[in-house]
């Protein structure tokens, strides 16, 4: 179980990361980098003045853009992992494999390699 201090450090890191993401998006739109933007509870910066209206819509849009960017990055990472697995499989030239097929064939290939390893170790002991 994490200590209170570790939890606090993690929360600080998350806030810093969030602030950096928001800052990069806000600088594109010319919003939050202004020194006259009032602070928001939690350490962020309010995009526009009032408690509602266009500023809230802008903030929602920015949050959505950040979430979309994070999801895109996550999917790219997953796809890169599948591509790495595919390159490790015995090749079937020109064969298009689904992600499910890549996982199934990878599991089968690992099983075959384990069987081969066991056979070779047994053979080695007999020498």
C-alpha cells in the first residue's frame, strides 16, 4: 500500500502533467498563458473570465482534445505492440492478420517454443 507521501507525489506529478498539457493547448489558442487569468482550484488556470459560458465550453473542448490525443497515443502504442508481435511470428507472406489472430498465433508459437525447449533440454541431458 502506498504511503500518503507517495500518493501526494503521484498527485503532484499528475497535476503537473495536466497543467503542461493544458498549457500547450492554451498557448495555441492564446488563452491561459496570460498573466491576468485567475487561478482555478486544483492549480489549473481558468481559460476565460466568468464562471460559465464560452470559457467553460472552451475548457471542455480543450479537455476533449487532450483526451483524444491521449487515446490516439494509447492506440498507437497498442498497434506498435501488435506489429512487434507480428514480426516475431513465423512469416506467412502477404497474409493479413487481425489483432485476435496475432494474439492466438503468438500464444501458439510460445507454446511450440516451450515444447521445443523441453525436448532439447531432455535431449541434452541424454548426451
